[in-house]
C-alpha cells in the first residue's frame, strides 16, 4: 500500500461519540512511552510535517484521534497508558473510552498494539492482548525501537514476545521509526485488515 494522502479527521473524547465518517477503522494502542506517535508519523511518511504529536511528556494523546488515510480508512490513535503523569480519574476515563470504542462501537476492523522491544511485555500488554482476544478483534503486535537492540538481542526480543503473548509469528512485526524497518510489512497488514488488498491500494 502506498500512502497518497493523510489528514486529521476528528476526535472522540467521550464514549458514544460519533466518528468522522463510515470508513473502516484500525486502532493503534500502546504504553505512553512506547513510541506510538513516532511510529504513526513514520508509517504515514509525516516525519517532517508531523501529523501525530510527538512529545517528551508521555500521555499527550487523551482522546481517540482519527486520521483519514488514502480516503480509504481511518487510523485511530488511542490514549496511551502506563507512564502518563495524569490523575487516576483521568486514566479511568481513558479506560472507559477505549473499552467502549473497542468493545461496543462496532467500528473497529483490527488493532495494532505496540510493545517496546527493549523490555518484556508488561502486565498492561498481557491484559490488552487477552482483552482483544476476548473481543475477537484481529490483533497485530508491533515491537518498536528495534534499532536500539543488537541483532541477537532483537531476535531474543521477538521470540520472547511471541512466547509470552502467545502469538502466531505472522502476528508480530519488528519496527523502527528511525530506520523504517517494518514499515512495508505493517502497511501490507493494514491494507489486508481494511480490505484494500484486492483494489491494489
């Protein structure tokens, strides 16, 4: 899939909110400091004029942000969790929003969940993968920051994530926002999720 056009399409801040259109949707989730905004900008070729806000302060994404890609689907950036320095009440609001969106909205074609390749999957990662399995949502795990690991360390990180999160090998994509590793694989997976492969998108 080639990225021809990307635009910010809208935000949902409360459960029950209306999406900005009826296109297929793929959600991106992950820990607050996992590199989600950097990945989205690299994936969509927006490394200079960034579309997803990259901050040194984790937890800046506080709602569901919709990006219209190729006028064919929405990439939906979910609020992060973990290191975000926000009150517990705000975290609970984020959880309610995410659970409504993934479990009740009926709009999501699949979820791309990001895990930091340098560390073991966290309890939050395990919970998310289990939750997505219960919902029956197609799930792809992306190991971010692969460029920070030596080759052997990277291989060990991949094997560890597959074992601990009980994944099929095809469910995991090693990725680096710095080098672009994994970008084409992830784009191909997104095209398949939203049904664009037959159209040669």
